[in-house]
């Protein structure tokens, strides 16, 4: 296969912090234009001819000549300006209506056969493909950024390896990254469903969204435990499958994506090159903005921004330009969630506020803490100990829920329930508890707890 | 970018002088060594002055210096010809150079 065509159109984005130009030209400005014009012409001539040229161009205007001469002298000095602060930074955006896809259905890359293109990101394209050896569907992501050092010894490669070693139900598993026919690609778990962002705009209730967020938090906690920081948590990076499973995407991949499904909410810029600030401005942590080293606390901040958006349907930081947004992240406190949505439970508002503290040390100590806080939020305690909330343990293959006799008869108040499941090893908890769907299947070694709101007596049937 | 870098420089100097504000540390990745703090602030002030004379020229400087774009890239971003961008750059650079030199005295 020939050298792969660059699919992404290289567009340079000017991060503009200045207000629109002022049309009124002052006297100084007009004069400056005149001076600048003469200066440019003079500099285009060899030094020896300048004097004669200035005689002609300036005539009797001595001050004009003086200005131009002093500027000529100044331009011969080395200036601070000659060494840019940052190495060239290129912003790469992929247009929604981009050119024809790089790979065609039926095409074979390594041992994967392409089925269809399923999306586009800042790094390249994403395809649905079939692993011919294992006969399973995978997602194949092509990488167009030749500057990415995937297989070397650099920091990026190390993180990519750590990310690929992650194995958790709430994280999209990476199977391999490799190179075939001159094309770099990542093969990973194929996930079909909706992003949290889409669910939010579809009007899914907050309680459900929080449940999903909590599962995502579990996945992120596992990644942190393995030393991987996500760096780009946002609603479009969290997927909920049609089976109700929550998967966090793009772990440890420092290059960001522009989601084509909802550009308003998930617009991001990809900056490559040394000195790049990488992330999605609206979700970046203050330390990301300042280019400081990142840790799990940075993910916690971004997670808090997400919770804010789920609860308030608005982002806490939104400026007119990317830089304005970054400025807000770094220096401004957002409107309190309670003001935007009075129905936000105080505990949630407090959690959001704590996650979004500017100083990393003041945020929750770990994603596990956040997951636990979300879990407690959803328990909605009314009468604490009187409802039977004991753990039920056993080797089970399915869990069904039934309630006491009263349920079928009169149910005036809406009833909601959830089943909390926790994996056990040798009689001790082996992971954070999570909300299971009522028809989920478990292998042996789990325990379950039933939460009913409003609290009622009930039964959990455990079926082998 | 310019605002963030200049804020960094100002905070860095405040901190050096023993100010009470929280430390903002410039990451090496941004590649802006300590000694440039003073220069950056002086440049920032000078750029404000240039912007009053010619906004487009100040933008050219921002793009070239703070973002590291080439003349061709600058021209494309601003939607002007390369020749125009280059003339703007030459003039702006000369003016700023003179301003910075005067400032030092």
C-alpha cells in the first residue's frame, strides 16, 4: 500500500484573546503606516542604496527620516522576538465532511478486515473491523500523526503501554498497537452505544447519568491504581453500551479528539509539538492549563467538571475562545451548581465543588473516594437501619429482584431500586461496589445489596 | 497563549521578590526559561503599544513569537498575503526592538 494520504486537513487556529479590531485609525496609526511603508522599502534595498532612497522618500520630512533610520538600526539588532517562546505549534482539526476514508470496507490491515468507518478523531479515523484470528469485532483506530512515538522508549510510549495493560470492565481495552503497510493503528475493544454527552442532551435523568458516571469513576480508579492518568476526561469519552455497560475511552492517549457528533459540546484542539498544552479547554484542570505535571487529581478535576455539566446542563467554564476558557479554568470560580439547578442534591453540589478546587491537594484524594461519594448519593437514606440492607453472599449465576406483596397492589409513590454488587476474594471486598442491572449475570464470588427508594421490605432472589 | 505566558512571567517575578501569591511554575515543557520573565513582561507592554498603532502587526508578532508560526502560516491564519505578513513582521519587529532598547535605558 502506498504512503497513506494525510486525511486531516491542516488548519491553523489562531487562539485569539483580543477583542475585535478597532476600525478608527488614529493619527499615530496613519503616521505609523507611512513610516512602516518607507521602512520596508528601505530594508529591501542593499544598505548602500538606502540613503539615496530615503532622500527621495522622505524629502523634507526630517522626522520621518529620523524615525525610519532609528528603526533600521533597531532591526539590525538581535531581538528577543527572534526566538519564539514555543516551538511551532500546529493545531490539527478534522473536518466533519472530510475527504474519502483512508481504508475501505474489505481492506485488510495486518490481521484485521475493515467492516466500515465509524468515526473520526483528531488523531485519525476509527473503523469497525474483524480480527481474523480471533474472529471478533474490534475497533481499529488509525494514527496519522507521524510525530507520535508509539513504540519507542519515550514517555508517550510508556504511557501507551501502561494504558494497553489496563483490564477493567469500565475501560475500553486496548488489544494492540502496531504498524502495517506503513500505517500505524490501535486495535481495541469495539464499543457501540451512546456517549454520556449524547445521553445528557437526550434528556436522560440525572440519577441514571450519575450511575453511569459512578461506573466510569470505578474504571478511572483502576487506571489510576495502575499509574495511568486519562488527561482528557469529558462526556464524549464515556460510552454507555446498549447493554448498559459503561466504558471510558481513550485512556492515556495524550492526543485529543474532535467529536463529530456534537461539536458544540466537545470541540477540542489538538496541539502537537513541544510545549503543547493538550486537552479539551472546557474540561482541563488548572495544572493542565499551566503546563504543570499531572496526576490523578487532574482527572478528578475534569470529572468534577463533567458532573457539573450533568447536573446543570451547562459547563462551568465557557469562554468565547479557547484561551478565554483556559483563563476561566485557571482563575475563576464557576457559578455554584445550586444556583443553576435548585434540584441538585446538596451532597452532589458539595462533591462537585470539592472536585473542582483549583489546588489539587484540596480535591478528593482518589477517584475511589469520588465513586463512593456518588454511591452514597444514590442511596438516598430515609429510615436508615430499619430497612433490611444486609449483604447477600453466594456463588450465584443470576440475580433477580422481587419485592414484597405490597408492590403489585398499590404503588402510589414511584419506586426505584438498585442492586449494588461487589466482588469478593477470600471473604474480603476485592473492588469497589457498583450498581448492577437487575438481570446481570455474575460468576461466583460476589455479594449483593438491595437499595430501595423509598425504603421498603423486599427480597432479593439469588438464582443459581 | 500570550496571556498565560505573561501571567506566568509576572507571577514568577512576584514569587522571586517574595510575594505572597501562590506559585505558578512554568513547566519546562513550555520551554520558557527563567531569565525571560523580565523580557516577556517588557514585550507584553510594548506589544500593547504596538497594537494601538497597528493591530494587525501586533497579531503577527503574537502568532510568530508566542505561537511560533512561520510567515506563511501567519499569513494564512490572518488571511493576508505572505508579502503583507512579512512586511508587518519586519516593521513590527523593528518598532518593538527599538521600544525594548529604549526601555532598558
